[in-house]
């Protein structure tokens, strides 16, 4: 773990959100604390890593300017700033409007020894209320569920000599002289991607000032105990994901919540058993990443290989898909149907993803027309129909497709996103990539199974194609939420439009997008795009495609591999993800399509 931290320390002494990112307070503080926990002294670490990291922190205002989630971790997990009065923090986050939750995430970190003034809120409010957790995006919902429980239990770690040292090392002034109320909304410039609106801070402060006097007095304080029943939602998510959860942040928080509830209980032990799903070992050390992208990588890789027409290969395969909906009354647990879907990783995780379902469905359809002695038995039609039901259920009124759950509330609620780090993550959204994958799969399904849901599928495709035309950007591109970025999304959009029957000759959006891509082609024939931007033409002139193919062919190494270049995938606008398989899947796929569709010069 220390090796990984040393390998990715930036030249300025800090750490970024991913290996190519600029340094920020959140990651630098947490990496510094991690080194100290692992036994490095204040000036220890490879190449003076600790002293360089601490200098960066102090030069940029100290740990008080860490973003909200960092404040929560420093307070909850390390008892870093809450002192001996931490046990006075009231139980919270279970009854009042969700907005009080965000105010409370600052925990005792923000308000010093007045920690007992924090009100609570999160899970007990009626469904019709504006901020009920059912309206939140599933990622954020589970994060704040676990944080709510941890805060409500007033969990803190014992104050140790190391924590006392950290209090002195990471501030620009003595710890006892810090005015916590003044820094409650402070966030370092390097950490601030999505600034809070003034009205948002006013709401959080108003809840803090006016709500707590009621919640600390009988009979209203009885509501706090009721609020802690939010653990039933946490356990439900744990059980239905086989303790993998949605992603690494949620996994750790839910595991910690289970430990606080019962450190010797089965819930916590089951969490420990699934930790290896997240731990990866590479030449740069041990890291905790996503639990895997097995289905996504497999489906794209399979489509690339099938495009090569390698029909003499033996295509043994399994249908790693979700066989049942979530257990019990899943609607009351804010879950959506998932029977027949595919997940991002494996069947255990159990949470449907629209584009993974579409790509998995397409692969099964492609394999179904191949000889059974090559691919094995076909998937039953009823299981395909289940997948179709999931895709159809995720289309919004504007024609776009969401990722995990149907869009359930108004876009303007995103203005109250409290995270500072992410944008467009507070509620579920529609995505270009998911919509394109769904169109592609449904068109093929309609061709092979014309008698099932024909009218519904045709309406779906028509609305989805119109969605692409409606949201095309002024520069004729589309924004990519799950890749980098405009080039990636434009490819997906054109793929979806082509599947829907749109061409360069009958669709203005396709014509404009093709011209957009041609303008960006580099002198060597390729295309490139940095993660910083996360801010049919062949019928007319195949020359650009010849140039691009030549670049790909010349880039291939002697062993058949393609070189690893910059980070290739993004999520949530600011999170970059390393996808080592992309460097081989997409060149292979592109060359296969080039060979079949473009006349050689």
C-alpha cells in the first residue's frame, strides 16, 4: 500500500483523485494520514514523502479546507478533530428533510466542542417529501445512509497519541485556537469542482441553528432512536449485493457501519469476506479500486472478436446475469427490477446496469445465430424478454436511458448537491452511452425476435434516436459521462443513431457529428483526447479512415498488444478509471469494422 502511495505522489508533494490528476487537499490529507498510520514518521516515507505531503497541505491552508467527504472521514473514522466531547454528538440523519444530512456531514469536525448541536435527518421522512432518499442516485443514497448511521451512533475512534500528533501536524495554527464554525463551509480551491450556492449554505446553516433545539429535547429526541433503523436499508443492500455493495466508497462505509453496530456480528464478518473483490495488486503496489468490470469488458471484447469473423474459434460462454429481482418488497427499499439484467461485474453484485444489460443482451443475440457446437446452448427466450423489460423500464420521457434506476425527480435538485467533488450525481440522469447501447441491442432483438413487444420497442428506438438529436451540443458532439469524453460519447451516439437507421444522408445530427470528428483528426491519422475535456463519412471519402487504420496497425507491438497510454475512462465528471483492456478491445474492434466496411485503397 505504501508503495502505491509513493509511486503516485505528484512532484509538488500532493496527491490527486487519480494518477493523472492535480494535487488536492482531500487526497493529500488522506494519503498523509495513511502513511502515518502505517508507521512512517512526520518526516519519513520514500523521498521524504511525508514532509513533502505535509508541506503541500500547510501551503494550501491546512486540513480545515478539506472537502465535505474528507471532513466526514476525519471526524468519523479518525476522531481527528472531535476531542473528548465526541460522545456528546446526538443521533441524527433519520427523520428530517435530507438537506439537514448535508449540514451534519461536517460532524464535530466543523463545530468543535459544540458537536452536540448537530440535528439529524435522512431516512424516516414520507416518500412524497422532496428530499426523501428514494429520489437520490443509488451511489449517493448508500453513501449517506451509512454516514447517517455512523453519525447517529456518535461513532468515534479512541483518541490516540498519533491522532494528537496529526492534530498539530495538519493545521496552520494551533488546534485549540481554530474556530470551527468559521471553517464549516471552507473548501480548498483545488478540491472545489462543484461550488455550493449561497442558498444551499443558508439552508444548511438554518437547519443547524433552528432544528437542533427541538431535537435535543423530549419528546422529539425519541425520534433519534427511530432514525437509527436506517440500518435495515444498509443490511438489505448488503444482502442483495452479497456484501459487494455498489462501489468501493459505499463498501467501506457500510462495512464500518456494520462493525459499529456489532464488531463480532455476522454482518461485519460477511463484509470482510468480500474485501478481496476490491483489492488489486499491480507493479505500483496494492490499491483498492472498483470491484471489477468483468461483464463490461467481456461483452465489449466479445463484440470486437465477433466483428473479426473468427467463427472457427470455440466460443464457450456462460450467462452471468441476474436471475431474480431483489428480495422481498424491494420497492420499499428503493430498488428497481433487475431480473434478466446484467451487472457491471458479476452476478453476485446483483444491481442492474442499463448499458451492461444492453451489451450482454447483444452478445447473447449474436451468439444465438452461431452454430451450437461452437457457442454451446442458446439462452432461453424468456430470459431475453426479462432483459428487454429492464431496458424498457429505464427510458425517460425525453427518450434517454438512465443507468441503474428510472429518473425519479426534477433536474433542479442537483443544485443542492453537497459533495463539492462531483457534478450531476445527486439524482439519476439519462446518459448518451447507455441510450446508444440500448438502441443497438433492441434493434438486433427486434430483428431476431420480431413477435415480442414490437410496438414498444419501435417506440423506444424512435424516442431514443430523437433524444440524441435533441441533446447534441452546439459543436455537434455529445458529452460522455462514462468515458473521455466528447469523442467517446460521439462514437456511442453515432452507433445508436446508425442502429436506428440514421445515416449521413438522412440525418443532420449524423452529418454534423461526422464533420466534428473529421475536424479533430490529428496529423498522424488518429484521434486523442485528455481527461481534462471532461469538461459514415467513409461513403464520401475513406482517406481519414485509412489514415486512422494505419496508425492503429503501426502502433501494435510485436506480441500483439497495444501500448498503454493515458487514462481511458471517466465517471462522475471528475473520477478517472484505468481500463487496461480498452487498449486492446477498441483497436481490434475498429480494425475489424474497417476491414469489413471500407474498401482498401
